[in-house]
């Protein structure tokens, strides 16, 4: 079974007058690249949050957004009245001809004029946030599974397509060797005193050099192995990438040995499907 590196998960709930939202999304990446944005009140737990995400997601370019919103009937804002009055008095001493409201507008923008209440994060709220993270990761993983199933269908389709093209090569193999033999015979007729024994030795050499049976066998094995790993192993993205590289080597060698227009066309179509496989494999976890 394969999982996609593309994922999305969201969880939200209310805790003691605060609505907390956790949103996780990811794209493909060679490693685990995590970006976390969270409110100041949860900053002390950033390391623990990162560890939970790392253990649950493992790989991908991941963005995690945690938001804590105070509900309307709760007031977490504190106005430092004495400090605001001091700011107003100082501003008035600099310019006493401005309207009183202008002093207030400037004063509330000054440092520490408005602040959140010093509400410390307790163990109960942290446990609540950790459970919400687990819920978001669970939904995120379900999304990955669904995307992985779609990805597996596309990969299987391309693998079967390459198998079909490989089977289509066989009818042209005998024709290819016969064509090469005729071409060499036509060329050698221009020479006198042709050594027939030497001619057949040369033909045997070129036939062996142009033989593609080993490439066909190895490519078929790689195709079979790719499907086995895709269906039976977890976290198999990198391994599938290595197998697709080996498939590419065999297809390239087959093309270089082909010496036949129809086989070359089949090789081109194989390469086209292989590029799709490589591109899709980059998104496998």
C-alpha cells in the first residue's frame, strides 16, 4: 500500500472559552521539512508539537497552523489604563493643540498599552491541544491514503502499459536480425574472395552484440518488483524511485541496441510512461 505525500487534515474544538484550530497540509519533499505557526501562548510547547508532527507525518514539506481564538463572551485583553494615561499626558505636553481623541489613538499604539492577560498554559490545556493535533494528523493520514489509492491506480496503469509495449517488441526481433543479415550480405557482395566462415563469425558477433533478451528479462523483473513493493511494503517511495531508475537503464539499453524503427517507437512510448511513473513516484511517501 502506498501513501501520498500530499495531505490535508483539520481539527478544531472549544476549550474554556477559546476556539483552537489545527490545520496541517503537505507537499512532496525528499526529507521532512516542517513549518509551524502557532500563537504565543503555545510557544513553550513548540518542541513537543514538532515531535508529534514528525512522528505522525515522517516525510514531506509540511505546514502546520495552530490558531487560538477567544470567543465573544470572553475577555482576554487587558488595557493598561495607568500607562495609557501617562502616554496621553506626555503626548499632550508635546502638542497641546490636538483633540483629546487623537492623544488616545496614539497612546493605545504605544508599547504595552494593550496586552493579553498573563494566562499561563496549564497541563490540561496542553493535553487538549495534543489530542487535537492527533485528530488532525489522523484526518491528514486518511487524506494521504485516499490520494495514495488514486496514485496506485495511475502507477499500475503505466506499469501495465510498459509491459504491453515490451510484449510488442517480440514479433520484431526475428525480423530485425534478418534485416541486419541481409544488409551485411549486400555489403559484403561488393568484395571478392568472401570468406563465408568469417562472414558467419561476424554475424554471430553482431547478433550477440545486438541481442536484447537480457534487457527484456531484467525490465520485466523490475516491472514485477515495482508492483510487489507498491502493494506490499509501507513507506516505499524511495525504494520505488530506485526501481524506476533501474527500469530506465534497461529501456535505454534496449533502445540503443534496437536497430529497428518499430522497436524504437515502442521504446519511445516506454520512456513516456516511465517519465510519468518517475513523476508520480516523487509523491509517494
